[in-house]
C-alpha cells in the first residue's frame, strides 16, 4: 500500500537505527501479490544485517517498526504498508510461538528466493540442507518476479 519504494527505504532506516548495520541489500523486485491476488503488485527486497540482538528481540523490533510505519494486521495476505520477515538468522533453527526460522515458506516463493540467490546463492538452508540456488531451481512457484 502506498509508495512501496519509499516504504522499503523507510523500513531500512528503521532497521539500521533499531536493529543493526545493513551489510548487503538485493535489488528491488516486483511480483504479483501472493495468496490474496486481488491487490496491486508487491515490491520485495532482501537485506542482510549484522545485529547484536537475539532472534526474539529482532522479531519484537520488527513488529514495532511495522506498527510505527502504520501496518494494521487484519487478515492473512491482506494489503499492507510493509511486511518484514526474518528469513534466516545465521544458521539457527527456531520454532517458537511467534517466530519460525528459517521462514517456513521461503522455499516456495520465487519473490524470496530470487533476491536471496542474488545475495547468498551458496548459503545452505539449515533444515532442508539445500543452498538458496538449489531451492530456487526446484521452486514450483510460477509468479513472475521482475527486477526493478
């Protein structure tokens, strides 16, 4: 919702200020909406940060950033101003009430795998045992992902 490029830039500023240093960032990618397809295309980007915080502290900061930016959670896959996910946290595997890492659906979504592959093609998924590049090659998602 709104100016997606501006929302991503604002989210990066908040992440840098509250969570840690942004080390790398992918290009921006435009993709048709996932799940609820009756909405405008999404812009997606993957960033890599160096943070001193625990995964739980990071997800709490992410939820705070989303709220500060005006995100209101309604139903799953509804239009939103921003959606920040933790895809990986080093090589940790986390299964808690409000956080699952690696993100449980990243291997099913080209809009995640393409920017992940851009930044870290050889990083191995700690549960599936496949690299980001291998996951992208096997992904059955057919949504068009266009670099901007």
